[in-house]
C-alpha cells in the first residue's frame, strides 16, 4: 500500500512539474516546435531523476537498472530525432527549396513608387516615436503613476496615414494588481508625418496584453486557445474604427521538421474582449498591415539571394550571391506597409545593386535594379554635411523625387529629436541636400539636380499669342507673397494672369479699359508676357520670336 502511494505521488509530482513548466514556458504541442522537443527532453530527464530517487539506486546499480536503460534509450531517441530533424531541415541539404520560398518579381520604380506629398512621408523612426510617446505619457498626470508605454510601436497605415501605435502597460506588479479589473485604458498613436501624438482613451480597458501576469497575458491566452499553433512575432494594430487588436501570425514549416518558415495563418485577437478569429493568411482582412515580420521577410530574401547555386557556393565561391543591407525601413503603398531594404553583393562593397520592397501582409516581393550607394554610405554623406552639429542619421527611407530614387534621412541630435532632413541621390550620393523642413530640403535637392544635370528644365513649347480687347472683369490675388491681377477680356472666356511685379501699370486699368497683351495658354489661367508693349523680363515678343525662327 505504501509503495502504491509513493508511485501515485511520483506520478502526481511529474504531472505537476510538467504543468508548471507548460504554464510558464508555453511550448506549442507541435512536432515542428523546438520548445516542444526541449519540453520532452526536460520531462524525460525529470522522470529519470524521480525514478533514481524512488529506487534509491547507487552508482553501481545505475548501470544495471532496466528501467533506467529504457528511460535513457527514450531520451537518446528523442535527442537523435531532434538533431536529425534539424539537419534535414537545414539549408545545407535543402538549398534549392530555401531559395524558392520567396517569389521575386522585377518592379518599375517610377510606376510602383509614386511621389508622396509631404503629409504622407513618415518622418520618424521607432526611437523618435518612443521619445514622443513617453513625453505624451509623462503629461498625463492621471495615468503616468500607474502605466507606462509599451515598447512595441507598430508601424501601420491608419486611414491612409502612416502611424505608429503602442499600447500602455502596467508600471509594475503592484500596479497590475490594482488596475487589472478595469484593464489598460488607452494606447498611444503617433502620426509619422505630422509628429502629432495622441493618447487614445478607450470606453472599455484592454484586458489582454503582454503585461498581464496570469491567464489574460496575450501569449498565455493564445496558447490555451490554440495549443498546437506556433506563433511568430505578435504586433499591435488598430482597425479602421480605432479598435485595438493583436495580430498573431502562425508559422508554417515548409521544409522538414523545423525549416522553411513562412506564415500559414493569422489569428486576430481583440485586445479588449479577448475574442479571437482564425484566418488563412490569404483570407486575412485587408486592414491588417503586418502578417510577415520585417525580419522574416529579410531572412527569406537572403535565402533567395545567396542560395542560387547551392549552400556551399554561398559559403565558399559565392558566385552570384546577394544579400540585404544592414537595415530596413517601411513604405506605405496602396494602404499596405512594405519593407524596404537595399541589396548588395556578399563581398561587402560600398554599393547596392538594387533594392527590394516586400509586402508585410501578402509577402509579395519586388526587386528594383538601381545601382548606387548603400544606405550606410548615404547616412555618412548626410552626417558629413552637418558634422559641426554632430547630428546622427536615421536609416534612410526610399522616395521617388521627380523620378529619381532618393534616400530621405532624418538627422537627430543627442536627445534623439529630429532637427534637420537630408535627401541623398541613390546613384550619385555626393549630391546631398539639407533642410530644416521637408519642403526646404526638397527645394534644395531639386536645385542640386538641375545644377548637376540630373534634371533638365523642360522646354516651353507653347506659342505666344496676342489679343487686343477691353477688360470685362478684374480681380486681385496673392501667390507666394506676390500680387497678381486676374483679368477677363471681351470675346474670350479665358482668365489672364498679370503679375504686378512684372507689370506695375496693371493697377491703372479697370473694367472697360482696352489693353493689348501677349500671353501663353495655361490650364487654369493664361500667363501674360507683355502688356501694351511692355515685356516681362526674360521673355521675347512674338515678333522677335518669329524673327529668330526665320534666322534659324
């Protein structure tokens, strides 16, 4: 009877230890999970230790114990299966399969990447966003003693604007105990273009977060609902109505036991209610922006670029081997978030052979063959322009400026605040423009492109026309600080733009007065080049123009 109780206690002890380990470590019950195999190995070792203790085996009896041999044999089988599975899942024996995990298409730069208006350019990196978020939190007197801002700061598109969002978290264990009933009351939203920072308060607090310590911890909540799913990195997003969700991608293993990781499914978890919805990745709602993490996409492209001629060529000969550069950034295109990174040769030279854009929702990947400087070289060029200020460059964002691939870089001071902006031409990285604002930077950059022959002034092919008639309407306006008169004349429905700077006499005229003008047609108004024989500086009259054409 005593031996029976001891056996029962031993079994209960093993089950209890296994349950505690499972509750803390949360391994997926899935043969593709490395954590699951570690769980099995630890469990077998614990059983062996309990067996030795219960049998009270000395060191001589350990070698002869049949039970221990069985347990030891099982441990060897599990370890051997794990090691063999790891080898057979590796790129060493599956280089072709790894290389084909990602489908890469050639893209057209000027077509795929449209010129962005300044209010759509994300000006902040994650670190700068975190500074703004912490400052905003510090100003919320009613919350700052109880909560902190989580470090997530997911970049998403929200109502066609690039924003970063991050939930609050409990400041410590005591604050969790006192606030867990109501949950976390708000999240931070930062507009990456305007730098406007908002603390969005919720009608009902978020109960399912990373900072909960028991069953409402988001990882534990997901594990108990989906015990076999192996989740990739979770992200925090908001839907079009501002409702907070956890986006939980589920790994798919395409090669052997542990290799060829992509994403097969996506679980959406409402951060307030804990309600979950499971989708195939291709069926996930379009408002989500991040099913594939940037690190996973970069890893997949590195397989694609380096394994074209097998694994050993990627290590030794390295023929035709390409890799991504040392960092990445994000672009918002068609309401999706795309990861941008440069592509260079594995030899580590200071030039790129092109760059790739990878869609975080669909895994769609496009390669653009644009030779030029690496991002590090561009960052160094930008820092060199302000070396006296010791500003530090952020990782570049790739923009289309007048059809030219251009690195856009924010320059930060020692406090991490953005002070200036830089634009660096990808193909000619010695062309660097600096500005206190984005518009000033773009203006300086455009001038440099004209000065260096990258961009040419389009020839004005419009014909000069002449008209003599009475003024029927006249109105005044101001454009960029300069006064203009807009007139209409008898016999025409057109509007004629007369610059006061060029034709001061226009102020003498009124409705009913007759004038003679030379002009060129425009879309909204015609540009006046001469008024009653007086010409605008830098123009030629139609008579002179005809004479020049005759000479030619």
